[in-house]
C-alpha cells in the first residue's frame, strides 16, 4: 500500500471516529441503510452472481494496476 493510500484510509477512519463521537445519528442511519440494501440476506441471495462478478472485476483491475505499477505496461519499452 502506498503512503498516500494509507493517508486516505487514515483520514477516512478519522472522519468515521468523529462521526461516532459527535454525530452518532448519522452513523446509525448509515448502518441502517447498509443493513437494509447491501447486507440484506434476501437481497444478497438473489444478487450473489452480480456481486460476485463485480468483486472479481474490481479484483482484476487492482491486480492489473499493481502489476503495471511494479513491472510496467507489458509490451511497452521505457
């Protein structure tokens, strides 16, 4: 993980921590929305193939970006 990615993750957790301390109602509402639409067992059972393909595509995208970041673009000379 690059240093910038760590900074962004840290800022995200900082904002989440402040939300829990000062605006717990927003965090509760976000949790309810996630539980209702994304983490719903009935929805997940019906949409599992779509979610599975989405996560596989995202995984391949990140793997390709990591590979090209380490070794460069295949077939292109520097």
